[in-house]
């Protein structure tokens, strides 16, 4: 059975990530080389995002398409694991040890 992409969930994830990075729709549109209304339409599920634009959005938000779609497929833990690794990749050793202590505390 073929599963359909939930574009509403995808748009919400893009919006949440964009906002968490302190970016406006204008900022993201400029980074992706599209207009602001297109970003708004994607985030509000008024249009389906093309694969090319989705890739550009993922790159602009420093994430992966995998992560943007992670709440829509069964093995979403792998995408989240990769996103955690990406988030701490540039940390120095002390910061990574601090993150590890926090993880163990959880």
C-alpha cells in the first residue's frame, strides 16, 4: 500500500523549525530562492512542495528531508538520531560530554 505524504504535518514541521531558528518566511524564501507566499502556502498546506524546493528548504534549515518527514514513517527514530548527531557535530568535547550527562540524567 502506498502511503501519502501529509503535507499539513510537513508544513508545520518546516514552520516550527524555521521559527526555532529565528527566521521569517521572507528569510527562508530568500535562502530558497522562491517568493514568500510560496513558503506561506507550503507551511499552511495550501500547496504541495516539490522535491527540489523541499531539498532547498532542508538545506536552508540545516536539516534533512528525512527529519522533515520523520513523523510520517515507521522508522522515524533513525531520522531523529541523525538530527541529534547533526546538532552536536560542531560541539567541542566538553560540550558533547555535557550533552551526554544530560542524556543519562533523562
